[in-house]
C-alpha cells in the first residue's frame, strides 16, 4: 500500500531591517527577503508549509500565523508562551499543515514591539479543486493589508511602554505598506478589466484602531470571513477590527477610469484616511477627489456585525456543508467570563484580564508543561471563570494559564467596561461568535444568541460598555494564546493562555515536540521526556 503525503510548499525567509518611509518619515522597517509587506503564502487546504526563517535582526524574533489552527501542533504557534524565540544570527524552520481550513489569514511578529515595524504578510488558503466554492472563480485576487502606523520607530514605542506611558494615537493609515496621497499622483496598486469580477482579501494588520474600507463607485459583496463562507450580502463599506480578515467580490462595472480604495480609522476623534488607486485597464481619467464617507458611531458597526451570517449550504474545507455542524445543540460545559481593565503595577501602566496582567516567563509555558516543570514557571488558574467582585486599578502581574478540559464545549464571555473597542483573537480554534450586545452579560442573555448561523471565525470585537459571547469545542490539544489584538494592550498584559491537554498523551491528539525546537529557560539541558507513541 502506498501512502501519498499532501503537497509541500517550501520558503526561505531572511529577516532584516530596511530604511523605508511608509508615511513619509524614514524609519527602520522589518523586511522579509527585502519586501514589506512580506511574501504572500498562497496555498491550498491540507498543504504542508515549511518556512525556514533566518533572523538577521539584533533581537530574538518569532512569527505567528494568525488564524491558522495548527491542529495538534501548538509547537508551531510562534508565541512566547509556546516557543523560544529565534536568537539573532540563527534560524528556525516552521513546519505546519493548513489542515481542513480555507480562507484569508496573515502572519506577523510576536516578539517585543516588532509588529510596529512591519514584518507581516498575507496567508491565503484555497479550497481543493474537488470542493465547490459558492461563487465563480474571480478574474484575480488582491491581498489588502490595512493598518494604522506610527511615525516613531518600534524601539521608541517600546521605550514608551516600558517606561509606563501609552503609545498615544497612531499618525496615519497604510495600505500594503504605503500611504496613498489621494491626489492622483500615486501609481495604481490594483488593476481591473471592465466587466470582470475580483476578490479583495482585506485584513486589519494595525496596532490600535478599527478600520472601515470602501471603493469609490463600487459595492462590496461579502463572501468569506476568516475561513467561513458567508451569506453574500452587499455593502457600501465594511468595518474590519484589529486582526480580522474579510473577502469581498468587486465587479468592475463602472466607467473605465481610476477609482480609490479608501481605508479610514473608526471611533477616533481625528479620522486618519489612506487611499490606494484602482485602475481600469484601458480606462481614461483620474479618480474623483471626493472620497466616500465612512459611517459614524458604533451602533452602525454593531448592526453590520448582526447582518453577517454563515452560509449553511456552502462547503468550506470539506465536502460536507458548513451548516451540517449544529453547534447550537451542544450543551455548554464551562462558561468563562473575562473582563478587560486598565490600571497600574509598580506605578506603571498595565492592562489586565480579570484583574491579572499576563507576563511571558523566560521559559515558554508549553515547554515547562511538556518537561514536567510547570510548577517552577507558572500557576494554573490564577484567574477564575468569573472576574473579581471588586475591581481595583492595582493589577497583579503574572503568567495567566487557564487549565481546560480536552473536548469540552465552552462559552467565553468578553465584557468590556472601557470606552474603546476591544478585539480578541483565539489561537488554535475557530469559534462561533453568537452575540454582541451593549451592557453587561447575564445568563438570561443566552436567549438572544444566534444558535443557527453565527460566523465561525477566530477574532471578535467588543464595543465600548458591551459584551460578546463565543462558543467553541476545545478539541485541539496544546497551549493556545487568547490575546488582545491591540499591540499596546497585548504587550502590557491583556492576554492569556489556555492549556488543553489530552489525558491519552497520544499522537492521535497531539504531536511530539519537533526535533528542531529550540530550548531556553529552565528546560535547556533537561533530558527529553518520553515521546508520545500511538
């Protein structure tokens, strides 16, 4: 009997600094093979991805693959809770499989404040040829990585946070590493043939702000959110919160000339706007200088979120329809309620979850757990499933690891008592975003959940003075990051880890530590644990 493996895609990436001016001010930017944004990973369900990363920076470095579930394989997650960073002058080879996933994702650096220097890129997972997609193949696809940006370089921003201060407001917005002036002098970033349809995959890779995007004179047909085919509603503009990715189809059905793709910040006193030029092939005439306005306020955004629906009849990575998974009929085995807050520890600014601000120990928690020395590195469950009854602006700083039961069906409530929009990402899983509502959550709010066709996704926003509810089955063994997608908040502690261990200690549930995994902290030099066998 011959077993054929799924196809492999190999990449070699050299990580360096380059002097670029994304918003007109020269500053060090992280390049991958000389590019910013980095190379696009264009793959298909079940492909094996092998990326050999050479770190030519002067600091340790790691990538995470935002939204890739790393089934049984949190070793490849690339966060400081799972993996030792790549030392300067060294290399590390990531090897993971995009198993049973399709959709739009991105990668970015998780070490230090490197995300503020770029180093990000698009990761697209296509359906296999045999799996039908619920729309015709577009003429072409465009990756659109949008986000806010600071004039100060990442080292200066890090010093600000380390000294106890906030980053303040970003200075501008960039689209694929560039700030469009919108005066007709920018080279076209995208081209369209009249009469053809194009897929734009738009991700918010920024640091602080939600983004709204729209295209002059064109509507946006939503077809995918973070790996789920959606009901194909048509919008004039779409809000994309930190860390989120959306796919839209755009029909080139207007007068052949130039048009602006417009991206601007949401919920900010001063609106920052950038443009990218779309040129019709054979078209004549500049884009209009009159840019379409963004909506105002978050009630509009909440209503738009409620209009997003899972396409129950479409197939995603597998042949069976998405709707054949009836998540609304599964009994909840655990409810975890998380409240974000801001305060101080040792006189310095920190952000917390249920009163505790996470810090990454020198030894990654996953390695400490695997080598049986977790008790020397962190304590499980230092936060409870409920926030403390009394809130204090005095914050405890410690690693946060929630001990979870393998295959439990959990409900996680995010409650936001602050005045800014939060955005939360769960690694290792997709979850059903069943509700977002103003006010405080109580168990009777469950009657308002969407238990039929909520989007299965990996990142969810929580509006000011509001809550959001998600549901998922913890069927992926490993150590998984649950993090704020705001760079300042994550760096200063608004994150935690969920440890999901299989009692079987079997390769059926989790892979062994890779042979090339670097060891650091107290596990360096320890004898290797017995590997999982069957």
